[in-house]
C-alpha cells in the first residue's frame, strides 16, 4: 500500500473514496443519537447533512454509510465511519475507524482511499494521525497467503488528509504509525505461517534477516548452546522433536552507546516461540490443534517490537531473547513425572529443579531459561509474552490479555502505554497462596499448579526465574488469534502486544 500525508481541504481531494469520521454527539442518557461529523470542512458537512438528519446513520462504533457522487466534493464517494459517543472517542476509536474504512472498500474493488483526520472535540491530531495509518495498514493485511487462487484485494493508495494545524505533530504521528503498523504486520506474518513452513530454525533465520535489515545485532544458537548454558528446561521441550531448537538473541543499542559509560536501564524482551504445540506426551485434543501454529505469538510480538524499536531508535538499550522449539510426542520426549533442571543464573549455582506434571505446560519451561538468560545478559527490566494458558482465556475471554508483575512502578508504565497502544491488558494478582500450588514433593517446583487459578500459578512459576528483577508477564493466549473477522481487521493473527511492548520500552528512554 502506498501511503501519503497531505495538508489540504477535503473537498478538493480526488479519490475513489473519501472517508470521514462521525460520532454520536448525544450526551443525555437514553437520548436519541445525534450524529456529528468530526470535520470542519463545510463542503463535506453539506454533502452529508441530509442523510445525517434522516436518522439512517447513528454514529455507532465502526458503523458505515456510503454516499455516491457527493455534491461539492471531487471524491467519487463519501464514506462515513462511526466512532461511537464523541465524548468517549479516543485515538484508538479512530484507529478502528480507519481499519473499518479499509475493510469496507477492499471487497468492493476500491483501491484508492483518502481519510480525513478528525477535527474538533478532544481528539489529539498527532496520536490520531498515527492511529489512522496504523489502522489502515493493519486492516489491509489478509492471511490467505497460501491460497492458489488468491486475489490481491489490497488497497493500492491511502492518503491521510489534514489541516496545517499541528503540522509537525501530525507528520511525526504519521511517520511513527507507518513503522509500527509494518512491524505489527511482520509479527502477524510470522504467526500466520504453518508449522511446516516456520520451524524454530526458520524463525531464527527470519529474525536474523529482520535484524540485518534494520541494524540490530543478532545471534541465533541451537542445541549445543542450550547444553553449554545448561538450559535444561528449554531443552526438555525440544528433545521430543526432530527439529532442533533456536535460541534467538537480538540486541538494540541506542545511538552513541558506550558499554563502559552507559548507565541506563537494559530492557529484556523474552518471547515464547513454540512453532507447533501438540502438547507432547500430554497430547492435546485433535479439535483446533491446527491453530497451535500460533503458539509462537509471544515471540512474534517481541520480534515485531524489536523491528519497531530498531527504526524508532529510543534512547535505551534493549535485548530480546526468543526461545523457540516444537513440542512433540515422540520416543525422546519428556514424560509426566520427569524432573528437569533449569539454567542456573550464575556458574557454580544450582538451577531450579522442575517436576513435569503436564508436558503441555511447556511454554513456561522455555521462558524460565529465557528469563534467566536475559538477566544473565544484564537486563534490568523484563517483560515476557506468551500464549501461555487456556485459564487466562476462561478468565478474561478474547477481550483482555492477562498481565502480571512483581513491581507496581514497572506495571504502571505498561498501564500508561495502553492509553497509547489501544490494547487491553488486565492486571491479575500474584501471591504466596498461589506459590503453594506449584511446590513439588520431589523437586523445587512443578510446572503446573492444577486447575484453579491456572494463569496465576503459571505466572508464579515464571516469577521464580524473574526473581527480584522488575518484571511483567503477558499471557496473550486469548488475544493472539482473532476467531472472527472484525469490521476493522481480518480473522487470524492479531500481532497483539507489539504496540504496548514498544511503548513500555519507550517510556524508559532518556
């Protein structure tokens, strides 16, 4: 998609479709909707006045209304997209509206779209500019990569139109939004790949290629390195597959970085990269197992965030550790009842011993060694992301990801990042009562605490390996894959977490 930003009156823009935003201006509870166009362009207002007065369009979130040959406009069509109540509209509402516009025009064969940046109300122009281009690029993605009869319905040209007010802020938002959306789509492309097309080795190759393109340092290791580092938890998951594991380490250093003088934080991004999960010996039911190709969505989120970080260049050092493997049930696979030894934090110290209760609780095993290694590499703050537990989906549904942290200040920074990213993460508790559930009779800990509070006991398992380092765990199991097409985004991989992780990292920049 070719994208551009112009500063011009909407009435004079030539396009197959000009999209503008509208909302419900009614403030009285239960009152009749009062649709209001969020533009100051008199010609656009005049073209839409009659239909808005008719009550046909109410301004609801992602509601659409298409007008052909609008009087007084050079655009062939006028598309009005709702953002819901004007008083509650945010940049994220605008992100979804832009996505809705793209998803609306794609099946209609419309390839040239202009979108008017909202004016009026409390919507800030810079964040809205970023949100519009993000929404459009994310909505243009479709996951039908391997269809032999695939028809390219992509929008070829997308123009964001704005007034000259706040020009610098709008230009910055537009430039950043394009980078962020492209990075999120990179994550979605990885998640969408089937297990036979994206093995751990290939994931390592894709990560290294991205790093080379954007100037990141990269190291990709396999079996020998896992044994050298004594990553017994990570290796225990890998050992049942013919495919070798991949330990992927990407490093971003800010401009002017000097290891001898740098005193800022080192952000550690740790991702679960299970490229296919059968459950191992504790094998999963056949129903929906094909979706277990997305069990590496946590790693994709981290790689997408690193792609954005490399291009946006925040003034903070970042290291990403991705632990990638297949979880398979062959004769070499670990068994329930086995005891594994995780990576020690320091040479000469013992690693934590882990009783394997369920081999399908494998994500926390690879993350255990990933978190330890990130700490060993000098990370002062940690965030991990994983499609970790069905329990989190039961608790929060496909609406919120679960968030856990051992440090309030660290999580507060993520909470503030959500206002920018538009993603939804709900903080869930940790506590000694849950720690009791993962105590083992035969080893230090066991890899599952049973049915009750399953997302929390999984987080407490990871807490052992984060130790006292400020840390956040994101359980994105319910958010990594959309089961249904939404008005603003296609069914399939979401790329969830890229925007929030990026903003969390940027909050630590000088």
